[in-house]
């Protein structure tokens, strides 16, 4: 493909002056550089197709300047194409507009107002099927070269083997036990678990059973007694060891006692 342009012919006598100013001749065709010889940096980024379609990173861009965010989006996509990273095209979000109306002058000039607005442009990219180390290098390179006035927010997805939830639950319970033992060793009491961990249904059934056996019983006293019985018990505080003071030695001054 060859880019061509045709210079317009003028019917009046200002044609030679116009040719001199523009540096062209009327009726001539000017040939430009073909598209295959243009540097790839000026072309659209190469889009690499994902192999599995697994999303590993989502990145959102925000800026008030439209040309800066568009230039930075091309920069990120070119960097992803150079590192063989499957990247989606530019996903455009709706532009958020915020307006303020202020008075030009107080008191009687209320009808004279000024309206200011701020437009926030948003863009979105997704990265697929990329090794974590390669993804980290690309993200560090993108963040280091971010222009002024552009903000980014990233969400990274990590994949683990099945059963990771049970392993995390075991680690959390072990950490709780260690913290409770540390509190007890310092002489502090451990708070009972919150109400959501109590057996509310069992408590209510016991109250109903007690009232069925003795209908004249006070429901408040019965409930308080059962709550006290079913209340999760905290471990007792460790007793402090009483240290006996050392017995002072008697000092002898007489020569006979010293000789003995």
C-alpha cells in the first residue's frame, strides 16, 4: 500500500506562489514511504492470541488527559507484544464527568455563574496465560515508565493446588492457639468467642425443656443459668510462683568466731 497525495490545481494566477510556499508542483503525485517500511513502533501493537484464556492480571488506567492515557495504552501493549504476553485490546469505560457551578461575584451578581467540569477517562486491559515472573517484569517496567497524570490499579490472580483452603484454616487455628498461649503467659485473660460461635439452638431447646418440666419457673433465671452453663470457658490464668527472699548471712566481728 502506498500513501499518495494530489496537489490541487488553482485556476487563478496564484498557483506558482502557492507551489513555492508549499514546496510542491501542481499536478504532481508525491510518493511517501510504504507501510511495510514504517517502523513497527508507529503501527498498531501486535496482538498475541492466548493459548488457554486464563486471566492472570487486570489493569485499569485513569487520567484527565486523553492523549496521555491513549499514548500510555499503546506503550503497554507494545511492551506486552515485545515480551510475547497475550494482551487484550483497549477496553474503554464510560467517561465520568463532574461539574461545579460557582459564583463569579457574591451578593447581587448571583445570576452570573461559571461552570467547571472534570473529565476522567478510563481504560482497561487484561493479561492472559503468562508466567508470574514474566508478568512481574512487565508490570515493573510499565509502572517505572508511567507518565505524570496517569493512575493505574492492578489485580493479580494467583492459582494454587486444591486443598489450599483447609491448609489456611489449619494455619489460622494454630496461630490463634499461639496467640492465646502468649496472652496467658503474660497474665492476661483470653476473651470468650463472640456470640455467633455459641450453640443458640441447643440453648433454646434446653430452656424449653426446663420450662416444660417446671412451668412455674422464672424464664429469666432459667435462661441465665443455662447461658452460664453453656458459656464457653476461658482457660484459667497461670499462678505466679512466689519467690522466697534469700536469707542474709550474719557478719562476725569477734576474732574467736572468725577462727572457728
